[in-house]
C-alpha cells in the first residue's frame, strides 16, 4: 500500500467521484455552473469519451457547448485533457516495477492526467496567464513535454492571438516528418486525434509550414526553433519552452535574450549535472514544478522513505529497486530518477565527502565585514612601509566582502587582530572586476588546516584587489608579520604580480621553486601558480584528496556549493558546469572560491622555501642610506 502522502508527495490516484467545476457566462452578466465528473479508470474513461463523442457527432449545439466548456479556464483545460486528448506510449510500467514495450494497438492511449500532472497543468496555466517564468524539474517518462505542448495547444485553440515558441537543442528534435521524438510530431498527434469539429475552421495539416502551427480561425501560432539556429528572440510571445534544457549549452544566453520577448520562459529537463539549468532550478528564485517518479501512479506504488548512514533521506519502491538493480552507472539513477543535479553530471569532487563536510564542518561566519586602510595619506606608501596600525577590520554584516571563522584578539599594540601565533596562507583567484565573477581569497590556518577566512567581491579591479589582499595579509599577520600569499598568475593574474610584488613590495609570496638549481629557491619572474589544463586537474585532484582525508576543513557553505558544480568538461578540462560553453579566456577570468581554496592548500607546504626577501627600506631613511652605501647598521 502507498505510504501516507507527505509534504513532498502527491496522491497516486484521484479520489472516487473526481470532477471539475465549469462556469460559463450567460446573458445579462449571469453565469451558469456545471459539475462534470471525470472518470479516471482507463476503461471507464474510454466509455465516457465514446458516449460524449457519440452524443455530439451530429449535434452542433452539443459541439458548441463542449467547446465552450473546454475553453472555460483551468477547469475547462482539465476537462479537455481528459475527454479529448490522447498520448503515445511505447512502453508500460508493470506492477513489479519492470518496463515492457507495448504493441502497436496499445500505443495510442487516452490522456488521463495523474494528480501530479494536474498540479503541473494548473501551474503552467497560471504562469502563462500571469506572466511568470517557470522551471520543470522531472524524472524520466513523467509526461512533462506532452503536458507542456498540450497546454500550449489549448491556448492555441481557445485563446485568440496566442503565440508560443518551442525550442530544442537540434533542428531534428523540433521538426522531422514522421518522427515521434520531435516536438511538432507530438502536437500534430494531439491535433489529429481531436474530433474534426474541435479543430479550427480552415485548418489543413497539409498546408501547414514546417516548424509552424497556425490557427487560421483565431490567429494563434506555435513556432519551433532549434537553439543553435542563428535566429534570435523575435516579437513578443505568450511563452517560450526550452525542452531538455539541461542539454542546451547556449541556455544562459537564450534565457537572457528572450527576457524582452516574453514574460513566461519555461525550462523543462531531467538533471544533466551542474549547468545553467541546474542554477535556475536550485537557485530558489523561480517557480518550480517537480515531476518525480514516486508520484507516478504505477512507479510510486509501495513508495516509502529511506535514510542513509549520512542522514540523507530518499524514496524507494519496487520499481526503483528494480531500476537500481540493472543500472550500469550510478549517474543513470541520479539523472533519470532521483533528480539529483550534482550526481547526474560527471562531477569532479566526491559528493558524499561534500555532504559530510556540509553537515559537520560548514558553519555561519563569526564576523562579516571589510579589512581596510584607516589612516591618512597614501595607501600604497602605508602598505610599503607596513604600517599595520592603520589596517583594521570593520563590521558590515550587510555587504562586507570578508567572512571570518575565528575570534579576534588584541595584539601587542592593542589592535584587534587574528591570533598572532598562527601562520595564515592566502590562496586567491582573480577576476576582471566587472561583476560577472568574483575575485576571491581563501584564508587557511596552516597549523590546523581550517578555513578561517573568505573574501569575495565582483566589483574590484585586479589592481584594487592586490591592495586589499596586501592590507589583509598584514592585518592577519602571524609569526612573520604577514600572511603567505599565492594566486593564479595567468591572464589577469599578471596584474596582481605587477601590483602586489613589484609596486607594493609585499614580502611573502609564493613562487615556483626550481629544484634543478642548488638551494632550490631560484624564482626569477615565476610568481604565483601557473594554470594549464593538466596543472588545474592536478591542483583540484590534490584538493579533492585533502577534502576526502579532512586535511582541509571548509567552513564556507558557498565553497561547498561551488565544489558541487565542478564537472569534467567535454574538452577534457575541469571547471564549473555552467561555464562549459564559455571561451577559454572567459573561464580564465572567472574567479571562484574553489580555485582559491585549492591554491591555499597546495602552496602551504612551500611557505618555508619561499622565504621573504630582505625588506626594502623607505627612501631617505637611515636604513635606505646605509644600504645605498653598503654599510651595516647594528
């Protein structure tokens, strides 16, 4: 028996006596209400359809009445689905959870909506009519595409001047004559099985243009496009649907591009790993329809909750166990059934490790604010002269770019700073400062392997970021008076090298050691970590191992979230799934927390070999004069 429905579950079957309330306008501003029972058992539904169609076949008045009732808003839409629509099936779920192909005679079935589909239809109707974007997150074979196309077709039939766009990743998935996998084949199938008097006056399938359904009676249209077509968003439409959106690499630009053409953008997909579609679904700012296998009337039979050893809850049933038993790859279950956006892709970091750290290591920041120069005069001069008394932390819980996971203590000068008996390591990743991506810093306590600080801001240039990093490095301090800093040196990272090292003379930075030279500390201009495809894989592989062994203790929830988004790219590289379609240059200028944390962990072991150079004395000081004349000062 099915378990009692929980908050996240829908009933598997409709209650006996299910019906819809239809309201039709009458003359004089009055209305007439009808209660229409809808049989949900397949045999009873077929008999009901036959009676209704036979009664209307030669009766224009009944035909007019049925058209009016079917066009009466959401209740009419539900009546139209269950009385007139058909769907095409090639396999059927058995009682034991297995799936069997069906014969040609049984492929054409009445579209009898399930409770969870009724919820989806209602939300689609509201979001289209009210103009709100929508994401559909589904398990495989839940009828989502059929539902969306049928809803569009209902508007096309009953709402004059309704215009829609349906999109898929390839032209052959939009329109290909005779192919049941295409979007237009499904819509033509739905239309062909309507009684002739339900179709628009003047509609002739043979005269329709490919990738266009035009209603000659009321001016409505449905246009098909592939996402790779050069045509962009055009005139205003009521809604646009992106089918299998998780596989559309251009989804981000399309989503933005259609914002001016429609107020209802609909993404529909099974999870395909971290990508822009998963950002839309998991971001929390979008209306969501969830079509899960456990709400399927047969797949969900015997469903029950489960809890694994890490406390993660799930759902199982005989169908689910049967599918797990024959799955060749765990990603198949994550993608096709579990709606697990991270498990569905070729993720880089071990999901269970991240789940454990999220549950046991992550915590809210103790302090949020900014670390800034508080003195008068030139900031660069204060940095060069290491005037730490003017580098201070200021609370700013609303917009502060720094988060700290440590208690501040008074130093020998009475200033509030981190404990000075610890060695701090900064790993940083640099962005352009155009708000498209963050420049980030991860601060590691090299004695405990704990993350104790995090900086993230998309509004600082690389030069500004270098100054902020130098100020923070002196403020964190430690036994050597400053933090050990490393950064990605490629691309905009060169600007950090020029500013931090050559202009500000920050004393303790990571440089690549040449082990072929005696002494091993020859650096030249080899400052920072140099990123190549293989070097990045090695760096992140080392970081993943550190997380697995708890040799890096993450405190930032955002760091864990970004780790979950890392996937193997099609070009053999590794990076956030949502950047897969970006150019190599765009990826290089995308700063993030993961690279910063990985650099911090990796360079910590080199802190002893990258000894700070001798301090450059201020110009005009006794030390500078002595150095200039080659004298020693006692």
